[in-house]
C-alpha cells in the first residue's frame, strides 16, 4: 500500500512538473517573440 502511494505521488509530481516546465519554456519564448515583433513593426514604420 505504502509503495503504491509513493509511486502514485511520483507520477502526480511528474504530471505537475511537465506542464510547469512547458509553461516555463513557452511563455518566455512567446513574450520575446511578441516583443521582437512589436520592435520590428516600430522600426518598419
């Protein structure tokens, strides 16, 4: 029983970490891209 609970806990932690990692990588990339796009638009005009 205890081993099963630990295993489930590890899986839940992994399931929580993966989206956090994705958000951590994707959000800065999107922010940088949008900032870069705004800057290039300002330079063009």
